[in-house]
C-alpha cells in the first residue's frame, strides 16, 4: 500500500522536479507498481494536473504524455494504424481493462521493468523519451540509463515508415510474459526487441538482408541475447521461445505485406 | 402423487439478488467499526527457536492495545482442522510458540486502534532467533534426524499411525486379494511415479473473522467459515475455556473450497477479545492467504497397475507420500482419498494394495481443498490407465469400459461398499458422444505445426464421511403457515440454503418461497458437522426429509385435534389437513395461527442424520486440446463433462458446480503451483505470482448429467461439490500424450515440460 | 488534506490522510459492495468508475479522485439488479464476493462496446477473477444480458 506523509499535486514540472530531488519523495503515476513497495515515503508527487494525459500528432511524430493511461494508447486509432495494431497487441494482455485504465505509459517506461511489454514494443520504434532535465533521449538508450530523479514528460514516436508486429508468450493469459518480441522492418534494416528474458527488453538491428533466411535470422538473433531462469520458465526455454517468436513476428509482417516486406 | 414443484428445478438461489446488488452481508461488512485491528508478526525462518522477543518499544506506539507472544498464550495443543471430535488430525499447535516451523509461522499478535499503528508496532518488535536446520524436502522427511514436532505434549487422538518422533503424521496399509498372484497373471504392467503439486483454493474472500463479547459476556466470533460448530470447539480448546463461553456465527462467505474447513485464523481475534474484552478483527491479506494458509497436500504417488492381454485389470498397487507441511491439519485424512477413491474406479480388479505415509516438513501446513486427496490419486490412476491401454494397444475409452466399476459392484478399496447407484458406464458413453471420441481419438495434425487431440478421465468421490458426519435441521410452522428452516450447514456460495429449502418445499408440498432459511449460529442452529466432504445435500438433505416427515405428523395430529377427529383419519396436502372419511378440512393457515393461541402444541420438529455409507458420485470428463508443437503450448478447445450425482436437485447450481470445479481443475492441470524458494519461503505469494485461470484461459465447457438413483440419499441424490475438480489434470495429460506422445507425470503441465518432452523424443 | 469528490453523485468534502487508499475510503463512506481481493491489482473485485471509466480502487490513489465523480454499485443498483437477474438465472452469482466488481465492469463494457464478440467479452472482463463459476455461467449471463439490452435499444 502507498504510504506517505504528504501528497502534493505539482503545479509545474519545475515544482515536481524540485520535490523529486529529495530521496524520500517519489512521483506517482498509476500506482500499479509503486503501491507494492513496502516503504514509507515523504512526499508523493502527483503530476496528473500538468496536462500530460494527451496524445498529440503531427506529420512527423506522435507525442504521448507521460500520464496517458495504457488503455488510451491501446484504443488510439492513429497510433494503431501506424503500428498495424502492434501497440494494441502489446498492451491487451496486461492484467485487465481496469488496470490499463489506471496505469500510465510514463510509469511503465520509466520503470524499465524486465517484464514490460510496453518497453519491448516502444523500443523497436523510432521512439524517444522526453526528460524534463535530461532532454530527449532515444528509447533504447533510456532503457539502459540508471534510475535517477529526472521526470519523464512524454514519449515521442517518430513516424518513420516501419512495418511493425508484436508477439508475447505467456503461461496464462494475463500473466507476465515468458518472452516478448517486437519487430520493426524499415527500408533497409530490421530491428528486433526481446524482453522478459526476464531482463528488460533490448534490441538487435541488422541489415534487411539478414532476415532473408528467416530461420537462420531468428536463431542467430535469439542466441545473441542472454536469458535467465525464474518461476515462469528456464533460460533455455526462453531462448527457444524467443527464436520462435522472432520467426512468427516477422511472419506476421510478411503475411500482411507479402513480398513487399523487403521491397518497401 | 403430483410432480414435484421444487426438486430438479433450476430455482434461483435465495440470496442471489442480495449478492448481485452488493449488499453488505459478509464478515468484514458486518464488523463493528470499533474493532481493534489485529496483525501477526511472522517468522522469516522455516525452522527456528525464539531466543528472545522484546515488545516493549512496540507497545509504546500510540494506539497499540496489546502485543502477545508465546509467553502469553495457554499451553493447550489443538488442531485447526475442522473435523468431528476426536479429530484425526494431531493436536500439534499452540496459538503462538517458541518454536517456529515455517516461513510465515506467527510469532506475535499485535492489536491496535488502527492499521498504521499496528504496522508501526510490527516493525518495532525485536526478535532474536536461534535458526535451526529445516526439513524442506518431503522425500527426506520420514525418520529424518531433524524433527518438526519434537515436543512431548504433541498428541494424536486417533490411531492413524502418527509418530512425531519420526516426522510421521499418518501411516496406513490396506489391501484386498492376493496382489502377487494377480500381478503374476498380468501381461502388461505400468509402474510409474506421479507428482502433484500443492495448490491454493484461492477463494475471492480471504480468511477473516471478528470477535466481540455478547450481552452475556460470552465470546462471539463471526467468521468466514465452512465449519461453524468446529470453530467453537477449536477456539474453546485453544483458549482453554468452556465451550459454554463461545458462540460462532457464519455470515455469507466469499467462497471456501475447503480452505475454510480449517480454522486458519479464528483463534487470534478470539484470543485478543478474550484478553482485552474489546471487539477485534483480523482480515488476512491475499499474501497471508497465499503463504500462511491451508493449501492442497503435495503428493508423490508410486503406482503399479497390471492387466491381461485381453485388457482386464487384475491388480493395483499404490504408495502415496503426502506432504502435510508444518502442521497436520487434514494430513491423516486427505491421503486416504488418493487411494480409496481412485482405486475404486476399477473395483473389478482381483487385488489391490494401498500404503501411505504423511510427513511433516518445514513449509506452510496443508489443509482441505476440494477433492481432498482424490485429485492427486485420480491424476495418477487415470494417467496410468491410459499408459496401460497404450501398452495393450487398446483405445483408452474402450479399456475403461471393460474395467470400470458398475452398479451393484462391491468396491473393496472403497471400504467394501457396494455401488448401489452407478451410472459411470452411461457417463462414459455420453461423454464419448459429446466430444466425438470415435472420430477424434487420438489426434489430428492440423498442418500448421498444431496438433489437436482428445483425452479423457473418470472420477469418483464420496457423498459424506460415513459413520461420522452429522447433519441436523429444525423446521417450524409460523403465522399463516410459512416455515422456518434452521440449518447448521454452511452455505459458502454453493447454494445449500436454497437446495435444502427445495427439499423442504417438496416434502411440505409448498412453494420454495414459503420456506425461510436461517444459518448458521452455534447458539440457535441445529448441529451440523459442516459443509465439507461433499456432504450437505446427501446428509443434511436427509435430515430435512426426516424433519419434514416429523413435522407433517405434528401438523396432522394438531389438525385432527382441531377437527375433533382421529389422527388416523387425516392427511396433509400442503395447504390443508383433511379428513379421509368426509370433506371436512382445516387450512394450514388456520392450524398455524391456532397453534399460537392457547395451544400446547409446538409445531416444530428437528431430526438428525448420519450415514453408514458414502455413496460415490461418478463422472467422466473429456477434453479436446491443440498443441503448438514448436512451443509446447497447450490450448484448450473444448471440455465435456457428464456427472452422475444421483438425482439432480437444482440443475443450475449443479451445472455451475461442475463448470467451476472444471475451471479449478484446469488451473491445477496447467499452471497453478505453490513455489518455494531455497529458504522454504513461498514465492507464489500473490495473484501476481500464483496464476489462477482468467476467463480467457477457460474453453467452452459443456455439462450433462446421467442420473442414477441413490436409495440412501434424499430424493435419490448423491453429492457434486468435489468430484467435479478431478478430471482435468489426467484428461489433459492424456490428451497431451495422444497429441505428441509426451507423458507428463508431474503437474502442472506447463508448455515448457511439453516442449522438452517433444524435444527429447526427436 | 482536503478532498472534494462526488460519490454516486453526492458531493463530499472531506479531510483525509494523504495516503488513504481509495478502496478503504469508499467502504468507510458506506460503499460496502467494494471488496478487496488482493494487493496486486489482479482480481478486479474493487472495480469502480472514475468519471465513468472502470478503474481499480485498490490502485489509483484516493487523491486522484479529487474534483471527480466516482460511481459504485450502490449508485447503480437498478442496473445491477437488471444484469444480476441474468446471473441469478444461471446460478452464476455463487458466493457473490466477486459480483460487484464484475458487474461494474460488465456495465462499463455494455456502454463501451456496441456489439461485443465472444472474444471481446472475455478480454474486456479478464481482469475480473472468479473462482466459483469457472466463468462459464457468467459468460452465458453476459451474452443474454447484451442480447436483451440490444433488444431493448432496438425497440426504443
């Protein structure tokens, strides 16, 4: 349960940032994960009144506020058109409708959780994290950054022409994934993310020719990541599932686009 | 006789509309607002002695009322098992003890005005432990030099073969026929080891109870329990106070499935209120309900089963090792079902032997969970039956048809009872038809890396504990002739209040709405051993039938008195008592109202019932699955089930029982698994880490009934509550084999195990 | 700290501890239909609507409701009973403990999705656990209720 001495609605990002510099203070987003931490906080900083709950779009990019809840992304038509529904696929297995109405994109990305479907999906796109002090950082770099007291303001997804697909493997329909896989195929490159290894998602980028022999690509790419065992699966099984998911996720794109996948 | 208006009718549960509109009828909704909040400090070690415990700083937290340690509690050993006295489960507990026996064993009870104060105090209690080596592997527990219960005042009340100096909670050998000879006649023998994991009941309402003092200064406990009367005895024994001083009330409860057949936590609020004189309550978190509760016993079953080349089963030999954990609740009794129920499916075999050991270990104590040992044994037997059929190259459905218990058969493994009502053969026929067995067995390659297959399993359970369970009810006539039915059985959402009212309505020839049901309050309800062992319909139902007959006689007698005629000249049709010899009659309304004015005739009856037999319900379940051969993932396509529960009293409620039991069985089969770390701590400590099926995980389930008529049951009824959980694990395991030739003998049947099996074959 | 919110359209101005959980607060205000079934956002028993959207009252901080409208089953008794009749006719209310959260989400789904497919229904409601029914009877009740509601709407 969330325990704190004070709860403040920040009136500006600057105020939120200032408050967040204290070690004992924390920013609350959807409180999905924070409430599980058995800790007494000083001040809980609420950034829900800073207009960070909008998805905006222009010709170049989508800009998703940190406080946009997962279900708003799941149901966002343009974002799903752009991703061929991959974004929805990456979100719809997460716990349940009500949960996704609570928890936010900012919270999911800032947490950089190992099990994160969300990070696995966004990391293969041409996406960026806008930090209040740290500026704009590519997602795959942000994923590797240490936790700090900066504030995640928004996620930017550049409308780079990509063909996207997402798959996950779960023991039970709404459980944490055993392995996640997102694939983005661009003009001449293919990017594959594997998450829940159970370490957090990371990417491999290759020239498009690498996946002409899909079986070989899936095997090599899966093998290039490291895996660990936990309650849900062994490292070895994860590696195998990663290979299967890579193959199937690329095939999803092939089914949609046929041979054009390579000729785009 | 006119057709019954109440029996075999899909009548709504009496409390249905109250529940769907969210009325405050559960334990925590009813607790007084001024209850002290109780929480328990728990051991971080699987085995330790408390060297020193200092509560003085914690006691100074404002709002803290009391903190109790092992130094403050009575030295009366008791068991939390909700069983008839003298309990088969050993008296191996104290409310708190110097020795802690699993990660989560209570160390201190903290009571305070609010949760924050209590949480703070919990952190300020200083405990010094002498950490001892634990026994964590149940295969190493028997005769291990480390003893879980070395204490001298450990006590076993019944001859169950228990010996605390050997870590043995129970041991027994039972057999029939010449086993050696029977095996010597076999052409094919399967000898394998099967392992079933511990599971949580995972009812939505966690354990909870509150305690108050009533107007007579007696301790009153309102508890979410299935065993209201047993809780009274358990609390009185633990506290060392007379039973006169304890009253227990059961409100609506949010599911039980056997979990609440153990008084997991009632003693704590009882003790706090007893000591402080103040109202108190304890609501277990889900984490506590997952880690310090009463899950299914983990069992390892070594099974040998043999048949002739013609497909006749000759002999079954079973050894079950059951893990009761730190305490022995239901340890000596659950294990029996693994053999006595499972082996009895094939009673025509010449010989059987069933041996078991139940051992103590330093993990959370096990308890009662729907099926009560039968699911474990049935997983082993029904898997082995398929293995044997494959060895003999006989269709497993056909193999079953040739060997199953049939009506009139004596069942040696089932305490020598005779199957007086048994439609198992019809259940099997019908389920084959429903799943289209003959066309679908064994499997079809779908051509896309997917294989579809079918698998089946049979099941048997009991309808009560014979020669032990007691059900009694009382029925009285009120103004204008409506009835009050007082019961001691605990409706836990299953609908027994309604089912018993249906029976009473049928007996009294009236509408179900004319029967008001009340339960359970140990001060006013007639005694009932409780809602477990599938016994309520069968045992308490028979008490209803008897009570109605007794009340009918009283109504007739009083009607005759009012009409001034001989009581042999009258009969009762539900609305009036009428004379057989002429047209004179008097309405029930007039009789009822007259009985309340200048009358010495109480229109009230109460009867009890116990049974020398426990007629088994039977069931056949069949599943169609699709396996992704690349990942090993098992997807359920369809589940068909046919149940012989004797006469179906309420088809809707019987169907939902079946569907719900299958849902739980699917969880047990595919992923539910209580997982421990190396220190004996429970990893599956939440619904985040212990996954029960969601509605996306359950395939369409179709249920049908093939009714036999049980001569000893009310209206021919047997039981249904437990049998329904038994078929999914073996049916799915058998389907997996039929699809990819991989035999999973250790639950759960995870994708990874199936994948490894496929890979090992290659 | 001060909070102002509407619970079932009734305005409440209150002073609360900053870390009061929404779930327990609503129960304290008499909304006993709301149950706690877990601590990890998995069971759905505590589902209420915040500005008409189903959320988990165990999860969102109470202060998030400041200036907003919360609806609980107590505010939807008529609709709850309307759907509840379908549940009752299947015997699928069973122990009843998961019913309020489940019903809140069914009513939200009925508003949210015009003609939900079987898969839509299962997916939308998968955050509502139930251990009694195995979901099958609940599913029949939802299907019949949706058909009934569409019928009523078509008649209007």
